[in-house]
């Protein structure tokens, strides 16, 4: 099905990444989030001493 | 049973003929009675009813609604219809939920949906299929199947859903209710679990356009937490509802009327056109030449974005986590294998493929270019007409299980709706009649930020007809 | 066979913003694990990034400082791979359209030669978290505090031809980012990280050889060592007829060698695509111009100005300019005492630096503010105190907060300039040290220094040495004329 796209003559057309012609807004460099670690870590049974844990990675 | 509209609930509360608690209880009771057979809800609010007096002058104060389980609601289980998030309790509210909460609107429960919003029949949910209230052996559509079924069956007066390729409009059409997908960027996506970021949009499933107008006023608006959120002012949509329609021109794309629609459905569409002509609308033939590429374009862009959006589900910080797998690689593989369903996996694989080196230009980039052409088609059409109309779906509700083994056939369901997501334009579906006692819907598409036209046109139709008020058999005997 | 080394450096600089690049969490170093993580940094379902303005401004500052083209339209892209310290499963970076495009930086080599090193690009991206392997037995601990910290990745052209050039380039970039105040450049804390792409080719060959990427270089010395090792390793292999494998290698400073790294990303296909949650970043010319105007004077310009306008010795000018804060201290002192910049320079480079080194502190912690140093030096210049006394006073000022004049008055440190008083001492000294007096008369002129020293001693350092010198000579001559 997706091979059908090759039929279309897209020539010089710009790809459309966003539906609206907007540009990126910039946020002021302020700290607005504070420590909520305990609240967030309620969502996993596998945190220990504040760390998240995964099977050992060897580099 | 009386399926109250939001408008009716507003006047009940204002006139004090019913309190917010009583209304909440009424819907709660209905949910408990009907959910076993319909399975519209994944979870039901157990919270203490709590209505702050500070929302005293809000228009939606005390109005309960059903929330598609794709929206994060603080302290609630938020599953996205997936095993991957079955244990996830959201620590925060999505912005649209926060907006409604601040206005005093109350969540009745989280509705069932296709897993991660991928599907058109609500058959891919980890929490089981949803049944269409008009015929329990049929699908209500998807991915907002639960929200649609809840409203259609009177289990909620109104519901929130999301629409990435038709996921609000198609279920609305198949369950005989009104479904609105606003312009991309109209409502904040913050807290709305992402499927395809450049296509997803929060929207409304309701009994009437009037209800949708009321809720949209309170949901929509700029959100600084969402970089893709629009700064366009939010008009008072309800002010436009009763405007006169004469002089407005409707485009009928020949691609939507190519004869492939079953004649009985075609008749319903023709009847609705006549009804609209009586209301003053003029009709014109137009063409959207690239529309036929919208399905393949969508099925490149959406999976690509979703394959990346779903990479975060690895069991490390939240969600399902496999206990098998001794090394990191196995851990990831197992967790995701166990947590995701077939359709999700299929789309992740497709997405990964179209983005991979060597294929990016031919698929993803190409699709984004075709997308521009489709958008151009709409812009050109809207130079000649005010809105575009056509059927929302090719058929009425199909039987559960009928299309599960044929995903491509399932994808073709989205043919009328997908193009508006690709372009970002707003669209609405409303019921226009029945074939074999199953509802069928008409879709209206408008230019960017012209939701008020969609609501106005639909409202005028709904004042002159009563398809939207028909109640399914299953509601008989329920309070 | 003669070999040529080809090196390109990729330097990741952590930008010194208050909050993260895409979220409002703090970037403070050293916090308890996972306490500087917002839901956005944790990659929770439904969250979205919003771009930090300061990070953008800092990137532009850097670009302007290296004469690069600032892209007025740049795009953020997702770099997709799985790793536990990458919460979203992708890193938001920039790929096809970075914010800073080609620029260059001039470096100086030990033989005095100067060379331009091209900078291919610099782009903004977010840092990942940290994996800690030795905290738990069978598991790796993940700390996501660092996840989302803004990084500027600076990529050089493969113009570097030796380990020395690499070190020089790395140092220059380090100095620059500190000068611009966009990063503290702290390599121990990971604010400044360097990877080297190293390859060799026979001299005269145009195509580049296969390169290896060397990671974990966190000092200037290590970059030289790592490159030297790697170059030798590659030449050895090639001379033996073996190929160079394109791979990532880790530098081990303890063994001074590079080893292949077990790749974290198996496939190198990152499937880059523009991030749909972020819109194209557009910068107007006005913003760029404003930033250009706000750029601090950079090293070379400063040195030139010190030499030409302030008439300071070249080597002193370079020494002062090397560290932006010392240069600032110097210039502030000049505001209090501007008559003799060289004198101020001398004081800073000898006395002040000695204290900084001895106490292992930065100039920001130095106990004497520029204005007080200025008043000390002006009291030397106007002959109120002798330079010897000044040195003692200086040391006192490290712990004494009083003004220079207050201390001089309280301790009676004024220089003795009246000839009669000095002549008293001179007379005494010439009597006591008549031998030296005779030596001087016999032609041994350097003995004068000794005699001056003795007078200074008797005057407890307060006599004006120049005057002492004069008076001794006068007296000796006067005595012999009798």
C-alpha cells in the first residue's frame, strides 16, 4: 500500500512536518519544577535509594 | 431513559431541579448497570464527589463527562488501553483535563479505547472489545470506541476523545452521535498520551453540536507547556450556533462521491444535502485530487512518529516491567513484547522501517511531501467553498471480529477522515439516519480554526431534524 | 612509510543555564539522585518539550565568537536509540539544520605558529542521565538528574594534524566557553567532554583512512595521550597489513590505552527525523545583532589591546588574559589606579597569583577587592610607602578589612623621605660597613645594593629606596672629597 506514494510527483514541494505555520516559542530560563521524586517513584516497584534500576549493563 | 444533553444538565443545575451530586449519581448508576454488556469504561471514578464552590459561575460546573483513557488524570489509573500501562497511576492532569476540572466539570470514569489509539474498532484494547450500543455484536468504531459508546448509551452526557486519523468522527458516526475533531493546535496535547504527534488532537463526543460548543469553549486554548499549541483566541462557540446559513457554500469532493458508497448510505447523504439546502446552503462540486494518497501517507507518517513516541515504554520508570531477561537487551525485548499488543507492534515495526537509513527519503520524507499536496488541495478548495461535506465512513458498524485479521481493510475505514488530520483542519461528524437500524454519519470539514462554522451548521441541522436524539434499544428500561 | 594523522574533535559543552533545555527542572550539579527530574525529563506518557531561551542565546554567542554562520532557521530532530539513561528512548538533538554552521578558531602552537581549525557545526541537544554500575550488585543504578541538561555539541573539521594541535584546540574552546560565560568548563563534573575521531593515512594520500572514535577524554593531557596511543596503534596495525575497524574506543587513563567499547547502541542507525513536538526555531537578524553586540572582548583582542593601548608586555598581557576573571580583576583595578598598567600587572601576576596558588582558590574568592589593591598601588606610586612596605601591607590586607590609608596611619608605615632622617641611617651604616664602602670606592658598584639594604633595614623598610641610594652615593662621594 505505501508503495503507491512513489506514483506521486512531489517535485520541489516542501515536506510538511507541522500542520500550522508556527515557529518554536522560547521559554524563560527559570527553575519551575522541584523535587517530586517520591511521588514519581511510586510508579515503579524497582527504585532503590532514589535510583532507578535495570539489569547490569557492561560497557 | 433520557439521554440528557449538557445544555439540559446546565439548566437543571441552575434551576436547582437537580443537584450536581444527583446528576453524578444518576450516571454512575447507569454505568454500573450497563458497563458489563458494553464495556465502555476501563475504570470508574470511585472518588468522593467534590465540587469546589469557587467554580460557582462556570458554565460547566457540575457537568460530568467520560474521559478517554489516553488522557492523564491525576491520581487515576491511566492505561491507554494497554497492558503496558495497566499499573500506571498518573501523577498529573492533562491540560484539557485541568481546564475542565478548574471549571467544575467532573470525570465519571476512563473510557476504553484501542491500544495506544491504534485501531478503528476498539478491538485492540487490553481491556477487551467495546460493544456498539445499537447492536452489541458490532463495533462502535475506534479508537475512541469507549467514549462513543458511553455517550450513545447515555452512560455519560458527553465525553472526551482523541482523533489522529478519524478516531473521534468514525466512532461517532457508527454510534449515532456527534463527534468533533478541532483544528490541530486548538486544544493542548500536554498530558494526552502521544501516538502521532503531528496528527493527534483532543476532541469531543456528544449528543449535539451545542454540547460540543459548550465544552470546546472550556477545553481549548493556548498552553505554554505544549510547543505546538496555537495562540489563536478561543471564541465563544455558542454565540455562533444559531447563525443563518444562507450564502454559505459547501463543496462536495468528487473523490468522496465516486459511487463506491452503498446506495442506501448514499441516499442518507443525499437526504441530508436536501435538508441543508432547505437551510440555505449552496452545494458545489469540487475536487481533492491527492486525497486518495491520504491513507498510504498516514500509514507512513503515523507509525513513524508512534514508533518513536512509544520508545519510552521500557519498564524502567513506570509501567509494565518483565521479570524475565537477565541482561538489558533481553529486559527491553521482554518488557515490550509482553506489554504491547499485536497492532501496536505492527505499527512500531512499520514506523521503524520507514525511518531507517536508506528508506527515510523514499518513505517518510516522501509522505511528508504528499502531505503538503493534500494540505494544498484543502487550501485550494477553501478558496471556492466554505466547508466540505461527505460521508464519515464507508459503511455502518461492522461485526466484532470481522476485520481483525485484515488490517489493511481496517485501514481503509479511515479514508474519509484521515486527510483532515494530515492537514490539521477541523472536522465534525453528525448522524443523518439509519440503515438496517444502524446509524450513519455525515462529515463536515472546515478551514483551520473555523470550528464555529462546523458547530453552527450542525446545530442548525440538529434543530431541524432529530437523528441525533434517537436512543438505542439497550437504554430502554434504564433510568 | 610516512604517516599523517588526521583528527577531528567533538566537544560536548554543558551550557550553564538555570533550568534544563526542555523542562523547568534545575540543572544544579551534585543534587541527590533523581531530585532534579521533572516528568518531562523522565519521559512520562503525555509530556512535551518547551525550549529554553537562554540555551539558544548561548549557542548563538558561541557561533558568533567563532565567526560561524547562525542558522536563522534550525530544526530539532530525534535521535532514536534504547538505553536506560535515555528516558524517552530518543535524544532531542539537531541533525540536518543545526543552529550554528561553519566557523573557525585560530590556535597557537608551541613553536609560535598559528593555525586555523575549522568548525563544521555546533548544535543544541539534551544530555542523558547517568548509569552507575557499582552501586548495586546485579543491577545498574540510573540517575536522571543530568537528563535534559542543555548541551552544545561542537564539531571540528578534520583539520587537526597532531596531538598537540588537538590539545591546543581543546584548550582554546575551553577558554572560549568560559570567556563567553556559557559554561563553567568543569571537566571533573562533566561540563566539558571531548571525543576524538582519529585516523591515519600515508602522507600524500587524499582520502581519509578509517577512523576510530575515542571517548572518555576529560583533560587536555589525556587528549594528547589518547591520540598518541591511538595513532601508534593504528599505524602498527596498518603496517602489519591489518585493517582499522571503524569503532568506538574508550580511553583508559590508568593504563594509558584505548580499548574497544561495548557499544551502547547496536545499530548506528538513529533514524533521525524532525521532532514533531517542536517547531522550527527561527532567529531574526535583530536578535543575532544584539547578541553580537553583547559579546565580551575575546582573548586575542584583549591581548592586543593590553599591549597596544595599555603598553603592557606581550607575555604579561597573555598571562592576564588567559583567565577571563583575572582579566576582569585587572581591569577593575585599573579603574581605581590607571596611571601605570604595567605596575598593576606586575602586582597581579606576582603577589596576587602567589596567594591564589598557595591557597588554591579562584580570583573570585580572593580577599582583596580590586579597589583596595588599586589604592595600595597608588600609595606606592605616590611614594607614600615603599614597595617593600607595600608587600607587607598586602599580606596584612588579606585578613585586615581596613582601608589602605587607615592601616598606613595606624601603623606609621609612611615612607621616610626627609633627607636628614635618612642621612642619619646612612652615616651609621657607612661607619659600620666601612669595608663595603671601600669596595664601592674601589669600583665594585654592586655593593651599593647591600648598603642600601642595610639602610632600609635600620629604617624598618620605610626609607624611600631610591632616595637612600642617592644619599649613600652622595655621602660617600662627599666623604672622599674631604
